[in-house]
C-alpha cells in the first residue's frame, strides 16, 4: 500500500514534518508520500473540501486550523476532545477521526530522556504558559498520574481555563510568572511552553533561573532554536535539560503510529533532526 499523508496549515513552507515522516516511512519499510497542503485561512471550508476529495490516508493539522477543523471531522479521540484541538487526522475507511498527539508525544520524549521521572509521579511540575501546547502537555501529565502540576502564565485567566481538564488526583495552583520565579526551587520539572525565546527573539526568556534547584529538569518545547536562552541558562546552572525538537519527533512518531500501526525506531532521529535544525 502506498500511504499518502499531508500537512494542512498556513504558512507551512518551512515545516519539518515531510522530512520526519519520509524518514519514518523508510525506517518501517513502508512506501508513501507526505505533501504540504497550504491553505489561506479565510477559505478553509472550500479548501478543506478539496483536501478531503484527495482521500489522504491521514494528515497533520497545524496553526491556524487546529480548532477550526473540528466541526468538519467525523469523530475525535478522548485527548483531542478534552484538549479541544486536533493536530492529526486519520482516514478510517472514509471517516475522518481527529487526534492530538502533542501531549503523549511530549511524555514520550520526556520518558526517552529521563526514564525514571515517569516512574515518580510525586515529582513537582511547573508549566510556564497556558496556550495550546501547554493544554496538551498538562492533560497528558495530569492523566498520566502526576499529582502536582502548577501553571504560571502572563494571563491568569488563560491559565485558569486549563484546570477543568485535569484528572481529579492532580492538584494545580495558578501563579503569576513572578510568583513562579520566586518559588522555582520547589519544582523538579519546569516546562517552558510560552513562545518567549523563539526565533527571531532568541535573546528573551520567561524568567531567570537563579532560584532553580540543581537536581531539576528544565524543559523547553521551543525547537527553533534548539538551544533557547532558557536552556542555556539551565546549562550554566548545571541542571538537567530536555529539548523541544525531541517533542516534535515523538508527537510525529505517535501520529505515524495512528496512521500505519507501525512505531518507527527513534535511534538516530534526534541527532539527524538536530543537525537539520542547526543547518
Ligand atoms: P499559543 O499561542 O497557544 O500560546 C502562547 C503562550 O505563550 C501563552 O501562554 C502566552 O501567554 C505566552 N506568551 C506569548 N508571548 C508572551 C510574552 N511576550 N510574555 C509572556 N507570555 C507570553 O502557542 P502554542 O502553545 O501553540 O505554542 C507555544 C510554543 O510552543 C511555540 O514556540 C511553538 O513553536 C512551540 N511548540 C512546540 C512543539 C514541539 O513539538 N516541540 C509543539 C507545539 C508548540 P498568554 O496566555 O498570556 O497570552
């Protein structure tokens, strides 16, 4: 069978997804093609009808359509439903089913780098940011059993909106970025999900790491650049680091698995993607 995958979004000219999924096809000895379906936001309904008629095996969805697409699908898995956003669609015999692989992808990438952490669900977690990616990660960590997950965000209202999707065993406090900075020494895992520090604003970071404890893990989901100012500050403090390009790979791995039933091995992928991103 020749698989046909696509990415829907705008703009997507620089997307790494075609490269990642072509690697996965080769690794799993499958054949297929991954193409870009860039579409203007103001014509979504008409453009999506065209994409649908092409009968793709599956496709990824990125900004600005992760929520727009939901009414056009035939069903949603539990993660996508709770998160309220779709980044992967599977064509199941003509039925389009929406998934969100960001949260599970993040967990897998964390587990790959720090296998013991996932076993210790009493570790204290702080998420910086409350946007779409934070929502997916918060859902996955909370329903994955983590008991303390606090959220710090510029807008406290936006942070408060996340709390309704948590598992009942998880406790969450909403903090300002300043409060979080003052309490930084109490956290074992600090996950940076805001867009602060993303290209071209590479000299910015959400807060200094003066108060971080030396055993903590600093995780930044930004992957352009791979070495954000936040991670560089973590390296100077000598803490453990977790990189955004690994989340990008593992969310793609889970999407590929949903489409094909095959889980590609990741052995050399992190190094290859790192080389690609660092040009
Ligand atoms: P959203 O636009 O949904 O959320 C942005 C978040 O950043 C909000 O919490 C927002 O706060 C905060 N923020 C933005 N600018 C500032 C600022 N100047 N000061 C303080 N807070 C700010 O974005 P996403 O969640 O979709 O993406 C966030 C980042 O994660 C991006 O850099 C994206 O590239 C990356 N990402 C990486 C993935 C990976 O696979 N590695 C996957 C998905 C995203 P507020 O609520 O107050 O506006």
